[in-house]
C-alpha cells in the first residue's frame, strides 16, 4: 500500500513566507509612519497652544501701557511716565538710580541664537476703585477693638499684574512689568539649553527710590516655555506724521540727549513682538528639520548657535504680534 503525504511544497512555503514578510513590513511601515505623524502633530499642537496662550497674555498687558500715566499720552524716551520705559528719564526723578538693566533695551539677554534677545519694560496706572475700611493703627498691628482702628483709603484694581498679584494699595501706584528671556530652570539632560519668556512685575509710588519687587535677579513668572529668542520692534511716528518700524537701538539713535524740543520727538504708537518657539519633544527622525535654518523674525534674521545646531532636532515656529498703544494714538498725531 502506497502512503501519500500531503503538505506544502518548498515553492509554496517560500511564497507564503515572502507574503508574510511583506505584510509584516507593510504593517511596520504604517506603524512607524503613524508614530512619526503623531509626534509631528503633537509638536505642532504644542507650539500653537504655547503661542496662543502666551501671546494673548502679553498683548493683553501691553495694551495697558501708558494708561493714566503723566506722559500726556506720548511714548518716547524723554517723557516722564512714558508707557515704554527706555531710560530713567521716563521715571520720576526719585527713581533716577534705577538699574538700567531693568529697562527696555535691545540684545540684552542670552538666548539660543547667535545674537541676544531684547527686553521690554512697560508702566501703567490701573483704574482703581477707591474704598474706605477700618485698619489697625501702625503702633497696634494686632488690634481687635474698633477704638484702635482708623479709616484707611484703599485703591483696588480689578485686574492683576503679570505675576498674578492682586493690585491693592494705600495710594495711587504705578505698575511696572518687564518681559525678558532667561534660562529655563527645568533642563533636560542630553538636550541643548532651553530658554523661557518671563515677566517680572513691580510697582512704585510717589517718592519711592526703587521699584518694589523688581530686581535683576528676580525670578518673575514664566509666560512661555521653550522660547529660543525674543525680539521687539517699534512703530514710530515722526513730526510729519509718517510711520515706520525700527529696532530699539535705531529709535534711541534718533532721539539722543541733544533732541530737547518736543516738536522734534519721534513718538512710539505701537510695538511688534516676535519670538521663536520650539517644541519640547525632539524629532530627530525628521530629515526636513534643518537646525542651520535662518529664521525671519520681525525684520531681522536669527540663526541658532552652535550648541543648538549640534543638538537634537525640534520643530520651531516664528510667532509675532503687533500691539497698538491705545493710550497714545490721539496725542501722537
């Protein structure tokens, strides 16, 4: 009796194995492509969210610049109370010794590029609601009896400063806010140095010799993380009513100490802020990401420094916003 054996021939087995390998390879390719797309979309969403929330906070505060100050509704480097603080000439005489490092300036802070980031310092007086309440006298701070209390006038604003501090004072107070870039305290091993945009808030009252709560080494509040550079450009109106954009240094060069006649002043009517943001998650598999790319940021070129170029690849995007100074337009014409 002949025994018949049933099964696959060698050729059929090889074909089956080949088809199996092709299916596995196709599935792997789809998986890797999906992972890559997921990482890219996540980074894009992260950038957009960072920019939307961060820029909205900054622009909201910048619109308060020059509000209720004694600047006669003008912003320049000569006027006391100017919404943008360029020099100590924009502050009361009692604050003439304030550190210039706290004031608006170009290329002041180290960043992730071959240049430096700008700094923007503004001031404004909020709309205060005036109330009267009982408060313990200074010589009896822990009093309980009404006889030991006195009526005190309180000035309270509805909004808060950029650090979230409530604005409540015993007299009219000017708020100062400084926007600047500095090293992020949360660094990741193996990645290039990360920077963030911070806001440092302070205030001063009549007769003060320092800006309270504002020092060069102050921590401030982080507004936007993973910001590679921060740039500021001014929209300036000349005595003939013509407008043009210029850097902070170019503006200061137009307004040296020799310019003393207000008829010859160049007044700032708006500010444009630009920043280069990057994702937090590296995308080293993205061949299209070029760390040597030149970024165009509000009229200037920015290139990553050597450490950033040799480091991990990140998705980067330029964001900008123009903010008109509402409290200057009428007087600047």
